[in-house]
C-alpha cells in the first residue's frame, strides 16, 4: 500500500498539479482523532463528529486547540460543518504553535461567535491585532498595519444559530482571505500587515471561560496553487450569494410551539435529597416502553446548572445552564419502539440545584405518551461503565430524589419558552412593594438575545443612561423622554466594542469603564460625533470574575476616582501604587484557620477586597481601605464618606465566622477583616471597625446615595443598597456614631423575583434601577415620589460634622510620614470613639516606630496603652516583644470595660503573632493574668479568652470551655424571617436555620480547642466528639456540616490508635488499621528531587491524571504509614494526614517531604533525651506516667522506654524525624500520584482527580 501511494504521488507531481488541487482531503475519518493532537481530556469523537467540550470541573485555561498534524497550510480552501454553544470557537489557520503543552496557537482565526456581527469574522489570536475584520466587512490593511473598511459584503438578513449545523468555508490565497458561512461571504481581507501570516498550522478552537461544546464534521481541505488558486479566490471574492428567505418566528410562536411542556402531566424539577447544594455530579436513569410505531417525538430539558442527556445511548444535547434549555421539536431519531433508556449527567455549581425533563411521543395510532422527571427516577452519585445503556443493572442505585417544584415555579419560571424566562415583567412590576407615596414603573424590557442582561448603570454628560451587559453583548445608551401619559425609551447600542462592565462612571467628558475580568478603561469620543470610539487602558489588573473588578465612582473632590475590587481582584499594578493608607496587612490569625470545606477562595490571602483612590492625571493609585469579601459598589454621602455593601459567604451560615451582608463606611486606613475560610475577623477587633448596619443573608450589588433625588429629605440623605438574591432595595438611614456612623435599614422596594443589579439617580431626580445578571431576564425600572412632602435639595450640614472633621485631620497622616503626626494623634488613642481611635492609631502606625514605641510602655491610660500596643504589634519587630508583654501585664483586666478587655486580648494575640511566641515565664504570667476571667458574662470575651488561652496551652482551658459548651443557653437568633421570605428557594435554608439555630458560640469554642493535643481526659474527648456530632445535625450553609466533619476528623487524627478505638462507637470510624490491598515497591526510575522539579508534575492539570490506587500504594510502600495514619490506616507516631487537604496545598506537601527539617511542628518535633548516665536518644518523645518513650527514626525499631527519674534533660532537635530523600526512588508520575493521594483525603472521587 505504501509503495502504491509513493508511485501515485510521483505521477501527480510530474504530470500536473491541477488534479491534486481539485481533490479535497478528508481530514477527519469520522471514527477517531487520527491525524489530530490536542490537550488530553478535551477532545473526543461522538456520532461521527469531532467534539470539544469544557465543563465547570474541566475548564480550558488558556484557549486550546486541536491541531491537524498534516503540516503547514499556505494557500488553500477549507470547509467543515460546525455547531457550538456556551462560548465562541473558531478555526485557526496559518498559525504558530506557541505553547505546545496547552496547544495554544498564534495566527489567523475564522471566528465562530454567537454575536451576529462576529460570526465568521477574522480574529488575530495572540497577535495583538484583535478583531481584524468584523462580519459584513471588506477590509484592506496597509503596510503600516492600519485597517480600512472599503465595502460592505454578505447579507445582513442572514440569521445564524450557533447550535445548528453551519458550513464554514475559508479561502486563503496570498494576502487575500475570504470567509463564508453557508455559502454567504462574511469577511474579505487583503492583509499587507508587517505581521501577516503566509503559512502555518491548522487547528480547531476550544475557548477559555464559560463551559462550552463545539462539534466539527465533514472536515475537508485542499491546497491551492497556480491558476486554480486564482480562480477559486476570484469566485470567492465575487460571490454575492444571499441567505434564503426565512420566516421569522415571534417569541409567541416559539412559546406556542412548546406549550406542550406546561400541559398536564406537568414535569417537575428534581434533585437529590442529601447534600442538595454540593457541586458533585449526579447520574439519573429512567426506562420506559413504547408499544407502537413512533410518529413524532419532542423533547425539553434543562438544569440548574448543567446537564447532558442521552436517550438509548444517543446524545440528546447539553443544557449549559438552566436558562439555556435543550428544546427539540423533532426527537424521533432518539427514541424507538419497545424499551427505551434515558440517562442524565447533571451538575450543580453552588446554590440551589434542580433538573427537569419532559419527552412527548406520539405513536401511529394517534396516542400520546409523556415521560417527565419525577422523584421515582433512579439516582446515583457514581458513574459506572455502560450506565447509559438499557442493559445496565441499576438495582443498586438506591439514592433518593426529591421534588423541587413543578415547571413554572421557583426561581426558574419556564426557561426558554418565553422571552421573559417565565417572568411576566408587567405582572412583576405590579407586584413590587414600594415605600409609601413612591411609584415604581417598568420602562424597558431588555431583549436578552440582542442586548443581554444589564448589570451596570450610569449617566453620561447629557444625563442619558448608559447600561452594560454582563456578558459580551455590548454597551447601550438609553434616552427616556416624557410623551403623553407614558415615557418613551430609546435604546441605542454604542459602536465601541466594550462589554462586561461591573462598574461605570462619567467624568470630565469620558466614561470610566471597569471590565469584569478585564481592565479599567477610559472611553472617549475623539471626533465629536456623540459616539464613544476610543478606549484607553489605565493602570489596572485583569482578574476576579464576579469577585473581581467592580465599581468606579467620582471622588468628593471631583478630580479623583475611587476604584474597587473584590477578594479575587489583584491590587492595581505595584508601580502605580504611590501610597497605602492601610499601613500593613496580614492574616493575623492567632490559631490556624480551616479553609472553606468546599474549597471556595482557598489560598486567597489578605488584603481581600480593596478600595483605591485613582488620579486620572497621574494614573496613580492610593490604597484607601481593605478587608472586604466582595463589595460590588460604593457611593459617597453628602459628607463625602465612602459607603459600601459587602457580601456574606452564604455557605458559612450557622458557623461562628459567618458575617452577614453589611453596610460599611470605608474610612481611611480601615481593614474590615475578611480572611478566607474560618479566618474572618470579629468586628470587635481593635485593629478593625464595626459595620454601620448588619443586614443579613443576600447578594449585594448596587449602592447609591440619595443625593440629587427628588425625594423627601430623609431619603435624600439615605444610602440605597441593592440585594440581588432577595430582590430588595434597602434605604439605609444614617445617624452619627462619634466620627463614624450607625445605620437603620428600611426595605424601601422589594419583589419576588427581582434580581437587582444597579441603580442611579437620573437628571430628573428619579431613581432608575436594573434587574438581570447571570443571564437572567433584564429590565429597566424607575422610582418616583408622588407624595406631598418637600423634595427640595437638602443643604444643611449633616450631624456629627465636628467629629468627622477631627477624624479627617488625623487621616491626613495616613500612609505618609509627618513629624507632627504622633503629637497630633496620640491624645486620641484613649478616645472612647472607635472611629477617632482608629484614625489616630493608623496615623501613628504610618510614622517610624522609633518615634513612638517608648510612649506605649510609658502610657498610663489603659485604652491608650492598648491602642498603642496594637499599633506596635503591627509595626514593630521581635525586639519589642518583651517590653510589650510586660506593658500589657501591668493592666488590670478587672478595671477594663468590655471593649477595653477585648482590645487587651487582641493586643496579646497580635503580639504573639507578629512579635513572637512568649517565653515559658511570660506564658505562665499571661495565663495567670487571664485565666481567672474565664468564664465571663460576655460571650465575646469568652471567645477571645479561649482563643488566647488555647494558644498559651492553659491547663484549665479545656475543662472551662467544655463547661461553657455543656451549660450553654439558648442561641442568639437573628431577625431574618421576613427577609428570607422574599425568596422561597434561597430563603428556605435560612428559615430552616432560624427555626433550629446552631450553637455558634459553642462551636467556636470547640473549633479553637481542636488545637490542644494534650491535657484531655477520655471523658472530655467523648463529650467533645458528641457535641460535634450533635452540632452537625443542625441546618446551616453548604459548608456548615462539612466544616464540622473536618473538625471531627482533625481531632480524631491527633489521637492514638487506642483512643480512636475507644471512641469508635460515637466517631463512626471504621477502625481497621490493616490494609486490605496489595502493596508493591515503586517502579521508578528515580532521581534526586528538588521542590522546583517536583512542582512541575504536581501543578496545573497534572494531578487530574493521577492514580488514586497507585498513590495509596506508594504511601504504604514508602513506609509513610509506619508513622502517619491516612484514611484510617497507619501509625500514630506522626500526625494523621487525612485532613491535610483542608490546610495545605501541593507545594507545601512537597516542601514537607523534600525538606522535612525546614519547618517542624512543635507537636511533632524530635527531641534529644539525655540520661543521668550520659546516654542520648533522639526521636519523638511522649510521656506515659513514670516513663519517657522515645520513637527513633528507625521505623522498624521498637520504641525505647526510659524511667522518668533517669532523664537529665530533654532538648529540641533541629532535625526532623522524617527521613530525607524519600521521593528519590520515584518517577515523575509516582511523585504526582503520591501528592494527589495526600490531597484526596482518601476519596478516590475527589475533585482534584478531574472525575
């Protein structure tokens, strides 16, 4: 065969090239990916098509391509059938492979995009050229690189659907490039750019970002040359084919077409009963029989958040989100007479979850048969071989489903069947509740397919509204005029290619646009045609998504801007930050945290969300305030103070560290203490500040001031805060609290559903707001005042002006050195006003420590000494520790108020965190000082006493804390019932928790006690575990029970085998220390591993390829289990490693193995025991009555027992008990497998395996 090919090829070359050019090559054999290469796990073949797919569990980062291995393409013709959904795709050609590991390409791309103006365009992937030509454009690009649109081409009436099969054709000859879709030209480019591409590889794209799927079939290619090339090009350029005329179906027709879904029997939303909001996939099966020949069939299904359905093993499609259902009017090819099998893989992505399906079959006798999703379907949480087939035995699928409501209910409505996603906006508007004498009216319902879902709102210099889609559907200008009885709304899409704003503001003839996942832009009209046409990138970072770049507003001086970012947003570029009003930040946690039990924000460190002051002139930032979770918006009140509405972590509900959504005033230098996982600071910490008002559960979005509104005075001075989840606009009425504020919330406007996104006061004095977000149906509303009270602008000065003036005079010293600062600020360290005290402390922290450290020790006022000690702990060094502790010991806690006592305890904590651990003598002194005050009448003081005394290992803290747990009173239940009732689905969990509120304070005591390894009796251990077990039964957020499970596992991990066995009746452990699997030695080949080398195989997507079974084998074959227990197996000399995943990452684990002596836990530090005979023994030491037991580094040796009276001295050893070079017998794959196993927690289905 090979000989024949060579002979044929020779004949072709020596006779003529014409025949070769006329023949298309099939680049895809329809069966497998022979001839193509791409990233493993992203590309498959299904039903004769190349399929590329990303999922929430397996995203593509960065864009990745399936690359044809047939060599470079130069002049050619290409065509293929393609369909896609979820994100854009494309065909890359004449391209360079710039990242072989990720299969990233650089070059030309025929873009496949859901936006009509981009479908079939030419894009320069990784070239820096971006969009080279949009659809309908003939573009000429000169040698200077400047493009010129010379003509319109194609057919603007051509309608393209991304998830329908379309033919893409590319003709490339020399510098001329033509794209066609379904035979209609989309772009025609003459490219003389200096960086034009003449040849390169061919590839198919999977785009980074949201989950997506793309399919290619009938992929054909032929090279072009000579006259044939010119003829093909000429025909392509001159092609004037128009799209065939199509009847446009209205949304009503679409609705009517799928009215059968709502008809009886109505399908139901279903999901699993246990852990209904976790993110693990579920698997569903339903069998049914069709008795007669099938005449017609139609199918509808969708899922919150994603589902793929197979019927009789055939792919019926994927619903990429609940609002994007699969709707098949002809599903006959999927079903058959006789036995049929429906199989579903469904995923949640946080929050409420549900799946719904209805299949209607009409048989030849005219009868109709409906199959709907009901709780009696079969359910499993594990994927099994052949599970999609009817022959599969699902009798072992015993998990239970529950009904989440019927079709049309809940937050979903009837997705896809009406343009309103099941929501009648007129009816919704009529059912909105608004404060007395106010009116709310619907102005405009946003067409989702064309204009997206609006999340950001502002006004331009002429008072017109500007709104941005959350996705990629652009920026819109809205003009509202009054004509007759009803307002007229004109909506115009702006020509500039910008979308996805999470914050916008107009300032000095420019729009400042903060892009979701993008940069801060300054957008201007450069030619005076009233169209924004130029976008300048300002110093900013691209990061964070919905927890990233957010609002931008004009500062009080009308010169600067305030810019904000959530807890996933990087700070502005370091070289653009000229000053930080926050002098220092760190985690500042006295006891170890637990990361979120579901992995949210794992590894995210201080400063959290931030607010900066930006100069458009100098393009420099000053950091003003930090420590937020996800503050989406900010606004100034009349006094010029910044207010924000910070987010809660809803998964924390019921835990001690849950912080409700809250209004904060972002004063200079403030750190509001968001720390990831369990690390969130209480608001009574002396180095933080309290909320203006704690609101409750919710999802904060827009914040505006009532300034400029034609409202009564009370509302002009209010701050308005929007909650997306519970559909509420709060009016926050402020009163002075010294130099700060207190607030009172009023539910000013609310509805259900009313997913509020942003608001603005218009030039007419009305409050405009938008609803939408996350792809939901969007609309624009207006609130006006109709009562008789005066709406004249309020001009009198706000109360509390003198205190605020003093605060600001102190804030002027923040972040800069000034010789007058210490003298000006010091007197206010003793103030009872927290806001003044805070401003004074930060002013002092901003000055050189040598100027003021000695004043702390001499200070006689208790409050001033405490405030000064907090400052010194934050800014000093270890040389200050002893004097600091001595100064704090001089204070008498019995003479301190509750805030002062809390400040003293925080000062101790910060001293130990930042200046160093106390000596044994200091430890005993501090315990003696504090221990008598536990318990206290104050739960907050009890919390901080337990925290500090646990750190100091007080001998009484276990008994006292357990007594507080056992003799607890009724929990403090917040008043959130009315709020939760505004969203029955999301509020249901809140209402359950309010009805049976967990003992949160006592859980905190238990959480802190977990750090004490010694000093427990067995009765105390038992009482502790029983309390954790009982607490886990209370309702709470998505991470609540998992946090408690991790807490219990961590505590059990510190116990000996004997103690664990004694507690097995209440711990639920299957206590079996003997492996029931074969253990084999490593295969190698090994090498001398460094942390850097090993990290290459344990980062990125490498762990997804790991083998759980091989990792488990290596853990035992390397003798790790001789000292460490993992997943119930192993020794108890070292720590149990089962819960290491909750605290550490892959690199930390590698450091602990490769460099075991670098950091050694006190609990497991080796010791040198010297006897009275001069003999020395080195190893882990434990005391058992009158004996000292030494476990040496020889894991095969018996422990050495030494009479306690013979021990002369025990010294800490600087060398770890763990042997070095443990990894050096392992291959790269074995290193990967071992680290993945340690991070799996013993779960073969752990998410890190990519399953």
